[in-house]
C-alpha cells in the first residue's frame, strides 16, 4: 500500500476508492502499489480544472489521475495528484507500467504535461508540428462557426479564466 | 489525355459525339474505386462490396489499393488534420479522369464533429463530384451515388473537364 | 521543435516529423543495411489508417514503430462541449465496430454518478445489444483477416451474417451501425415483437454459420501455416503490457470483465470464458470463434428470460416523459423543455466504468463539475493499449507475417485515436 506519509487526502467517489498524493511522490506511491499487487494500469489521464466552480479552491490546475487494478483481488484504486506550472512536470511511470508510455505521450500531446525520464515524449495524436495542447480548457473547440446559433460563443471563444 | 486531344483535333461533329458516347459508356460502366476507407463509413463500403449489395455488378469489381490504378476515390470517413495531406497526395497520384465521392456526413461537412481535429468536409482539399449524406449511409446509398456518378460520366463523354 | 530540449527527452535521432528511424549504416545480419519501410496510413491491410515504420533486415522485422493519430477526431474535446445526453451520440463513433459497448461504458459511468440503477428489462436489452455487437465485430475481424490472408470467401460469408445483425439493429433503433441505443437511464426504446422474432431466428441459425467459418479456416493448411507460431505474446508479457480482451485470453489468461467484474446482470448468464494456450495468431482466432459461440448462448438465455417491465428509469429530471403525457401534464411539458434546452445536471464527482468489448476493456472515465456538460470524458480505449505489444509480437518475423499480426491485434483506429 501507499505509505500514509505520502497520502494527502483520500476518499470514495461513486464506489471507487481514491487517494491523493503530492506530485513528487507519485513514483514511490505507484511503485508501492505495484509491489502490493496492483500491476495493471487501467488508464492515466489529466483533468483541467480551469474555471471549475465545483470546489472553492483546487490544489492545482491539472489533476493527473491514475487508475490501478489488482487482477487477483479485483480491487481498483485511483491515485490523483495536482500539478501547476507551465508546463506542468511530473515523473514518468513507464518503467513501472509499460502501458503508461503511450498514455503519457497522449497526456503530453493533449495537455502539455511534461513527463520527465520518458524515453520518447513526442506528439502522438496531433501532427508533430501542431501548436497548442487541445484538451486544455482554454483551447477552443475549434471547427466552423455555426451561424445563427446562440451557442457559437461557447464553441468558438475560450471560457473565462478562473 | 489522348482521347480528348483526338476529339479536339477532329472537331465537333457526329464522329466525336458517337465516340464520346462510347467512351463515356465504357468509362462509366467500369469505374474502379480506390479503397480509401478511413472510419465507420468504410465498413458500410465493405458491405457494398460484399454479396448482399454487390458493387461489382455496377462495374466496380476491382477495388484497387494503388491510386495509380483507380478512377474514383470514395472518401469514407472522417478526415483528420494529420490525414489531410496524405489524402491530397493520394488524390494527386490518381491519373485523369478521376472522380471523388464523399461518403458520409464526416467526409462531406465534418459530420457530428465540429472541432479542431477534423477537416470540415473533404471538399476543402479535393473537388468532390457526389456527396452522400448519412452517418453512416446505407450501402444502397453508395450504390445510388455511384449510379448518379455514372450518369454524369456518360453525359460527359470526352468533353474535357474544367 | 521547442519541446525537443525539454528535460528528460533523449535524442533518438529524430528526423523531420519526430519519427525515429535507424541511423544509416546500421548493419544487419546479412551484411547489408537495415531498410526502413513505411506501411503507410493508406494501406489495404492495416485495418484503418495505421502507419507502421518498420526496420527490416532482409525480410525480417528488427524494429517496429506505430505512428497513430491519422483518425484523431477530438471526441473527448467534443464531449466537453455537448450536454450529457448528447455525448452518447459521439461515444458511438470512437470504436466504430462496437457502438453499444461504448454507449454502455459511458452510460454506466454516468449512472454511477447519478446513483441510479436501471430496470432489469433495460439490463437484458443492453446485454442483447452488446452480445449482438460482439458477434458483428468479430465477424468484421474474421472477414477482413480472412481476405487479408487470401481467403476472400470469408469476407462474403461473414458480412452476410453481419447484414442480418445490422437489420436487427435497424429494427430496434432505426440505425444500422451507430445505434446510440444505450444511454444513461436506460435504453432508447423497447424491443419490438419483430426484433425478438428476428433474434430468435438468428440464435437458431448462427451456430451453423460459425461451423461454416470453421470449416473454411480452422483446419485449412494455408491459414494454419500463416498463423501458427506467428505473433507470439507470452502471458506474462501480455499482462505487463496491459493487453485485454482476446489478446490476453489468447495467451491463456482467463480474464474477462463479464466474469471478473460483472455489470448489467452478466452474473446471471451461464457462459464460459474463451482462452487458448497457444499465444499466437491461431490461438486468438480460436478464442474469437469460441467467443462468438458463447455470445450466441448468452443471447439465447437473455431472449428466453427477458423480464417484463419498463426500459427506462422513472426520473423525469434525466429522461424525457412519454409523448402522451405531454398532452395532459404541464409538468411533463416543463421537464421536456428543460431537458432538451439545458439538459440535466450530474452531481459533482468522477466515475469509471468498463465493459468487455470485442477488443478488450473499453472504459469511460467521467468527471462532472455539477453543470449540464461534462468536465472531462476520457475513453480508455482497448485498441490503444493493445497496439503497444505489436512491436513485441512482430520482432524477427517476416514482412509477410506483418499482415497476420496486425490483423490479430484487431485494433480499430477510431478507438486508438479517438
């Protein structure tokens, strides 16, 4: 398990247990979980909490979420960590979980999170010369403006900053 | 093209119109599509090629993989930003006369997706002859489009296309 | 690229478009250089727009790098701009061979956040649509794999059955492929008597059709020599690389979400997990054939035991009222209006739900910030993870085996690129 010293917060969300750790201890935390039997990294992703009013304050703008699963006991656990910065940086966990290789490339491509010690951190889904990180909340959805639609403001212009 | 040059030199008379009808009939009844299946519409395109619907009876027996050997490109599926230059390269590699059928809503106008990642319609980079709406269109819709195209090809004869 | 100097990135000899190739002059076993070829995105056998950059030593593959992104549709960004009920439509389209599975993973995740359970008839209909789609997805795989290895009859036979399944889809939802049938709160509509009749006839006829496919391929010497021993993925590697679905079960690991972490009432059906100890392309072929047979068994059980009752939850704040009520009740009209202009809101939180699709674990991670649009919808794509073992499977095989190996991974590029 994760040593209690590393846990910042924990809880249960819609039936799944989660723990929150500091960004510097992500490698240690996940390594501890892996030794405990959570050997499958189900997914790794990022959530951008720009202008998110569901909580009064957020510990960081970018929330990295790792979902791990223990295939023997069928347990799942979600590990979160909050990042800030431009670009936000965190350790790569590809050495612990090989599927993280491409997941981290995708998170870098879509959000701009730099994973240190990643062997090949290049864009994976967008063309290599693309500027910007599309899934960030201040990146507009793009596409064509829909005429006479009252929603075209929402689609084309960036949402207000927090 | 050789035949068009011959027609120019012969002038506008009954010889060239008969020749035009013959060539148009020949071209129209043997349109060889290029397999350009991108996404979901490609599966319906495969259905069109199979026994239940059978595009082969309309002359499109040989679905070529090489653009050098195909007359018609059926763009079936959504065209992403990364794929667009490749689509244009393939279109340029096809020899004249060539036609393009834009199959499905995504190829025609961007479809359900109005965002940064997709070309809002393949007609932004290649000239399209027939558009097929639908998401995905029925195999019979593709046959209908092929029949419309065949009418046009036969009517065109050997008049040079702009 | 400014990012090339970010810390942690090693210089791997990138040229131009960020693609890693062997340096010129690298010697192969026969004394020549390694030849880099491009299995372009436009290729008849790559099951979609997949690009592989392959370093060859003579005919043998020494290094393989998949380049993806040619079908990137921005579905996750699109979902953030749509209301909760509208997202169902775009979920259909990422793994375009299994739309109900995608819908189901999204619906289960949202229902977890809403805290609702759908009625049993809805669960049964969901299982029916999912199993029908599993069969149709395996039929596409079988047909296209067959034709890529030269067995062109397979394409015709498999798509004939798939046409029957698509007719059933059309009967129940009006769409052949992207049914959007399963949505948070229940399903689109109840099954018509004609649908149940078609399903009954399908369940009776399908086992004989699967026998027909097996008669064509299973003991066929050409098929066997092209798939036995090709594309080995040992069980430990499969588990470490995160593979799921037939990629994992074809290596002998009996992990199937329908049995291990059941959802939608799968614990009530009697079926076996298909595994094979062969760990090669032939093993995965056997696994998928067996899965089709087991799906027919599940369909027969679901059809026979279809419970009566409503097919949607009775919550007017989430699902629109029936049309007859709109004529008499003012409240129904107001609910209808609110749902179709603003949409419902989902409590704050995040949830992950996974289903076992034809390819493996297709999951949906949904984050809600309490508004009527999602904050983040992330699709855990089975094909994205299943594509990573490709290099491991193709190493030291011949170029001609590449087609068999790409086919056996059964990746759908819409799922990989989203």
